[in-house]
C-alpha cells in the first residue's frame, strides 16, 4: 500500500508578511482594503499574495478553527441534461438528508470539463470553502484523485471501483458489471441475439464497465450482433440513436462486441430486437421514437432502462428497468464523507447490485 502523501500547506498571512518584508498587521490592512499602509506596500502585499496562491477565508468559522461546515460537489456535465436526470436528483436528496443532520451545507457547481473541476477544487481548498468533497462520474483516465491526494482534501468517490493507488480516498460503488450481466441474461433467455446498448458519456468509468461487460457476455453466448453507442444522456440523443439503429445504420462512436468501429456513419447494421438504455430519460424517448417509426414495443423491439423511476411507469408500455435505492446511495456517500471529516479511515463501500424489474417493455424476440 503506497504511503499517503502529506497534504500541501495553505499559504498564510504570515507567509505573505515574510515574503513581502512587512508585518502581519500590514498584510491584513492591505488585503482587507483598510487604511494604515501606503499604496506601494498594498500593491507589494497583493502581488506576493497572488504569487503564493493565497485566498481569503470565506467565514469567521475558519478563524476559530471550526472548519467551513460545508462540503462540495462539482458536476462536469452539460447543464441542460441535469433537469431531467432523476438519478442525480435522488442522489443529492440522499446526500442532503445526511448533511442536514450534521448541520453541514452543500456547495454545488456545474462546470464544462474535468480541468475546470480541478480548478474549482484548488480554489475551494485555497479559500477554505469546503471541508471535503463528493466526487461523481469517475473517469477511466482521471486526474482528480491525484489532485485531491496532493491537497489533502477529504473526498468520497461515488461510482468508482476501489483504487489502491489512493488509499486516502473513500469509494462508494455499485456493481455495474453484475447489473449488465443480469440484463443480458434476461434478454438472451427471451431469445434476443441482436442487442444495442445506448450508453451514456464516453470516458466515464461506469460507461466503460458496462460496455466491457456487454462485450464479454456477448462473446460468452456467441452473440455477434451486439454493440454499444455512446451519447450525452439526453432525450434528444436517445431518440436520435434509436431511430438510426432501428433503421439498421452504424453510428460514429459505436462499439460492437468484437471491438471499436472507426470512422463515420454508414450502412450495415442489422436491426436490433432489444435496446438497453443507460438512463430512464433516453429509454422513454427511445420508445417514442420507435413508435413513430412504426415499431411495436415489445412486439418488435424490447426496451430496458438502466435507472428505474416514475418515468418508467408513466409511459405505455411500462418499462422494464434496473432498480436501486439511489437516495440510499447518496446517504451512504455522505455518511462516508462525514466519517472522514470525523477522522475515520478511508473505506471502499459496495452498495447492492441494481435489480432488474421486468415489466411490459420486454418480451420474447419477435418474428
């Protein structure tokens, strides 16, 4: 087990005073725009503060050693996909329940990409804004764990597999591989051999785990016409990809059971008899798109949604879906973070495997 790196030390007013050759009171006057120092001294102090990466504390709590009483959550996803994503709404609900019991606030920010997310962590750390963070959407090539180790910022990674390289970070994770295997078992038992997985964002660790598992399960069963297509999780892309695959077209970014399709869009795919969607929103949009094209669900094509929600029971037919207690998932993650804040050890906690609920949208392979 690698030794945990010592956390970096935040620059203080004393550091600024020593570098600038002035007293700490002069630094305080200069940085708080109070009279008592010359403009030359004020400018020199500010330049040194900038060079050292100093940021002001956001609350008097920090001055008294009580901490920020706040934890952070940054989401690097398209903002317009969040309003209809039931998973994150339920996850945050569970997180907030635990934080409220501890009188802790939640600081939430949406950014463009992981680089921006890392910049937010650095700023929050320097400004004493948060006591710890919850990290979502682990990547296959992820810079965030190294940064959080470097900063010494307590963190819980939600959805990532345990990683021995970062023993100071806690992990709360679900068995995506087991869930995908259960879905393929069900569809295979119904006679389906042509399956398309309409996946979420490429590069996310759980997206890649699901794609790999689908490939492995297809190989094990000798299913040659099984493939995945990545999307942005939106209803628009879910509907668009559904139309294309039901028209027998190969898509850019498509991953078949045997490898990766390179290049753009072209003809050649066989029409699938079963579709697996990585969230409920895409599944509902996919059913609408299939119906518009004249296909019957499940007569012509069976549909499974990864996340169960009220949406799955508000359409006809009701959607078969993978169900889990997402609110409890959020509670578990928040409890692990508060345990770290209390000085507890980092842990890897596995939540129950999502359970497949078979409803009206899945049936035997059609003629």
